[in-house]
C-alpha cells in the first residue's frame, strides 16, 4: 500500500497537496488509503471522512486527481439552489450524473486551482454541513 507521499509523487501536481492540506485544516478529515476493485475506478484511492461521514474520495491519476463527491437527499436541495452560480463544468457533471437511490455520485477531475476546484470545495462543504 502506498503512503500519502508516494501518492503525491505519483500525481505530480501541487494541487493535490493543497487539497489535502485544506481538508486537514478545514475539517481535520481522517484519511484512509484503500484499494478499489471497481471496474470504473480500479486502483488505490483515498477516502476522507469526518465524524463517520464521507467527505469525498480521491482517485489519483498522473498529473491530476479525480474527486468523488456524493450528493444525497439531504444535500440535493442546497446543491440545486447554488447550481446556477457554479461553473458550467460542474453544472454539466451534475446534470449528466444519473440519480440512483437518491444519490448522485459526482466524479470531478481536478487539474488546477480554478473554478472547478473552488466549486468542488463548495460541494464538499455542503456535504459536511448536512447532518
């Protein structure tokens, strides 16, 4: 199992460290590295949790990483309320992600500290605040 530093080296994008530092500073998120055998996301991933609740899952890629944010029934109304203010890319991901069992599993690729990155942090905040 790789450690967080090996994963960071593999990604090779300073945004990953920035994201992890933010999640630690803002939420004191617990970080758990696991291997996923899922066909669509096979490989090592990092699950970030706070108070027993998932904040997101990180899927490392070379030069970028994908963040899975799950929008459930508790978050849906608030997310849809701010959706028009979010980037076109996030709006498209939200609309194109099918809802199943009252959830949308948003897979968001992060390459740089841009509006997609900032919007992802907003979605995570909504997930954290819903209880």
